[in-house]
C-alpha cells in the first residue's frame, strides 16, 4: 500500500513537472517565433537596428514603419487570433463531445465569412466604411446562423459523421454565396475582400489588434472560468447535470463564446482552417491530460504559436509572394486530423 | 411509521410530456436498498431518470427529504444525490483518480481545484471501492468492472445521502457483480446512504434489496420485500417466462423440461441428480426422476426439469406406495441411470430398484466416471 502511494505521489509530481515543461516550451516557442517573424520579411533589416527601433522608436522612417506598423501588429494579430481559434475549437469539441469538431469543419467560419462579405459589399459600397467592431458583429451573426443550422441538424442526425457532412455542406453554400457576391461586386469594394476571403493576417493595424485583443481576451477569460463545468461535461451531459451543472445555460455559454471567438478571427483574418482541431489535440497529448484548467491556457498559447509559425511560413516560403494562411494551416493541421481519425478507429 | 426519505406521489414518468408509467407510489426510507426489477424496456430507467431530474416529471410529485425535487437548486441536489449510469463517455487522457475526483464538483471553488481535504476524500472513496491501485491508470484503459467501481467512487466523492444506479451490474462478471453490490450494502448499512437502483438480475435483486419494485407495462406491477414480491408466479408473469422457469427461493433458473413420454429414469439423492437432469434437458430427452425427498437438493430441479418426479416425504424411510411406484417406473423405462441413490440406513430396500434394473440390463451408473449418455 505504502509503495503504491509513493508511486502515485511521484506520478502526480511528475505530472506537475510535465505541465510546467509544456508551458515553458510554448512560451519559449512564442518568443522565438515572434523574434523570427520580426526579423524576416522582404525588406532585410539587421537585428541590431530592429532592437533599436522596438526599444527606442528611433531609426530610418521606412524601417520604423515596417517594424512598428506592419510586422509587429501582424504578429500580435496572428498570435491573438491563433489562441482564439484553438479555444473556439476546444469549446465546440466539448459541446459535441467529439475531438473532430471545429469552427471551420462545421461551417461556422464560412457563415461568418459570408455575413462579413455581405456587410462589406452592401455597407461599405453605400456608406464608405465600417468599423472593425461592426465587422465582428456581422461575423458573429453569421457564425450564429451557421451554428443554429448545425444544431438543428444535430437534433435529427445523432452521429458525428452526418454532422460533419452537414457542416461541410453549409460551408460550401456560404462560400458559394460569398463568391457570388464578390463576382458581382464593384471592383473597388473587393480590393481587400478577395485576399481576406481566402484568409490572411496581412494588413493588421494596431487599432484592429486592440479590438481583437480586447474581445478575444475577455472571451478567453470567460472560457477559463468555465473550466470546471467543462471538466464535468467530459463525462457526458447526464453526469454533468447530476453534479450540479445547469446544462441549458452551460451549452448556451459554450456556443456563444465559441461563436464570438471564431467570429472575431473571421472578421479580422478571414477563415482559417484546422487550427481549432489540431491544436487542442496536440496540446492534450503534450500535457497528457484533458483537465480543462490546464488545457485551456495551454491551448491558447499553442494556438498562438501555431498561427504565428504558420504566418511566418505564409510570408516567407515563397517570398515575396504570400500564401493564404489557410494554405499553411491546412498543410500543417490536416495531417494531424487524419492521424486523429486513424487513431480513433483502433 | 418512519418517514420516507424519497417519496414518489402519484408520479407519472415519460418522455416529452407523454406518460409511460403513471400512478407510481413509492416510499424509500433512509438507508434502504430499493431495486427496480423488470424486463428490458419496461421503464426502469425512465423512473430513475425522473428521480435524478434528467427527465421532467409528467405528473405527480417526487419528494426528497420532505421537499419537492423541483425545489432544489442544481448545487443543492448534487450534494444530496449522486448517480451511476450505464452510458457514459470515456474521456481520453484522464486517470481513474481524475474521474473519481470529479465527484467533488459541488464542493470545490470556481475553478474546481481540489483542496488537501478533497484529495483525501477522493483517496478514501477509491479505497472504499477497492480501487486504490487503479488511481493513476488511464480511465479509458481499465476493464468494465474496474470502470464501474471508479464511477461508484466518483459518486461516493459527492458525499450523497442517496445514490441512484442504473443497471450497475451490466457487463460485469459474477465476481464483480458481487463486489459492487457488497460495497453498496456496506454504504447503506454503515453510512445510512439510501440506494435506489435498477437491476435485471432478479436473483441478485432478491438477495441485496430491502424492497423490490417490479415494473411492467404502464404501472408498477408489484412492490414489497423480496419475500413478498419475488414469488415464482410473479416472476413468471413479470418476465413472461413461458418455457423456462425460475425458483424464487434459491434464485436458480432452469430451462424448460423436454416434452414427451419419459423413457429414462434417473435415480439420485443429495443433489447428485442435477447434472444428469440438465444434461438430459440439453439433449431434449424427457425423463422421470426419483426417489427424491422433498427436502433434497435435487427436488426443485427435478420438479422443473423432469416429466415426473417420484417424491418421498422427508425424515422417514420411503413408504410402500412410493417404493412400488418407483419399481413400476424401473419396469416401464428403457434406461435407468443411477446418479448416486442413497440405499443406506432406513432405505436399504431402495437397492432393490438398482438390482431389478441390473437384472433387466437397463442400469447405467455415473459413479466414479464422467457420465455420458
């Protein structure tokens, strides 16, 4: 008995160390990728001058602008939205009790994209501008519309496979509507729209980073505060209910928070695929646990690293030509999802 | 009369406002073990789900500790009632201890982080279900029996006054069934925890329950102590047993007796006939059994499996009438199997039966060998 207790004690200590190691590695990776990102671009600026620009703001005007107005906000944006994507996916996986759920595969991102496209073309065409907050609201409305559709289907179709097919179909419908609008929109309106509808972190500026950080930050704190009921929900709805979780309210919270997070991503960067599925999975494997109280912050960090790395690849792989962010996240994320599927079959 | 801890008053249960079973009147006292028995699909789970508030009541009322169930907040109810359910997810990357620790949910803070005291209670609960050694094993990888014990530990962690279990013994082998039920019995006796569960093993229900509630069709079929409820006829009716039979006293189940005119006589005593009866049943051969005292172990099985039983009253040598009846059967049957008939003491003349069979060349014996037909 003594020996068993000692062994268990050691294992528990080992687990704590493992959590700490994962967080340390993620933090280090984030710092590293930020440095790499600032350091690379089609205009070569030596590290010494970059450091000086960041710390003092002094330097050649063109270089200061590249660093402070282009590269830095873009990195921040990719990190913040990456974290948001990972959490959005994590919430949907909790909701559906299935690790393959995510905002992109369920068509929620596409719904948000369609609704942003409509607002851009109709409102911007008529009134000239729309605030980033307005875009987030539009994206949220679109995300909720898709979600409502998915929920209606999930009532009729119990298995996940049917649900995923429905999600992919709604994704196609929304994309078709978006393409239709883009095709018939005035040329001036779609200058940015085309790039955005494919997904990209380019063109991020400080005000939009601020808005995104505020929304994502607030939503992420709410998600973290939900870690206790999310943990109970891992055992299934009936158990969660018996432990005192208000199921209706809780499910609503999951859907709304997930919608806000993915809407925010779509409004600022367009649809970004697979991060929401791949990152929570990888993080759980790295931590060796599903406990939400550790998984949630780690998934946020992991999503940030994943998207910052993807953005670096998107910018640099075929520089000066930029890739869509989804091109990179798909190449990195889809194999992870396939691996998950194969593993589940066994 | 002692007050009921859980009281169902004219309760109607069902789905989507449609009553499946109505007029349920059950009163369960504190520390009692009450079992819902009945065939598959009879609505046992529906009643349990209504008690745990997973389903809204269609009509009537459920009182828990004197208060209507609906008046409890989710947190209040979670501190009074815990559940063990058949269906449940198997979360990945969670240890058995993690799962058991979830039971502390109603007592932990905003983020659900366990205090030292919580940790001790989780350990104690795991010890109680003899699962201390499983603590750090992945929950998804333990056996069904172990998983069921972990789920019970989870419920114990919730420190409930009442525990509701939906077919907790399904998928378990006999040893794990008994282990689980013993733990429940201990909880009820030692800690006064009320246990309400559904079981489809009627024999186990009878042995562990203070009261049994039989559910069939649209109402409660019968309700009372096991002795009152679980009579042979009740069970035959409850489960629509037409061919096979159930012995309520011993909890033994026998297949239907082979039909037809018996051509074989089995002579035995002291329970030695049972294996022979069962083998003949499997082969579909009708037989007569004798000479069996009504208090012999062979008797209940003989009554259920044979076409005719030559019966003797206990505590006396067999009467002349029984002796001659047995002799008639020896003459009549084509084969006589001696499965170990006692021909000592007051019953020396029973040896005549064996001798007569021997003379007729009909006698087969199972003594000292593996018996084959």
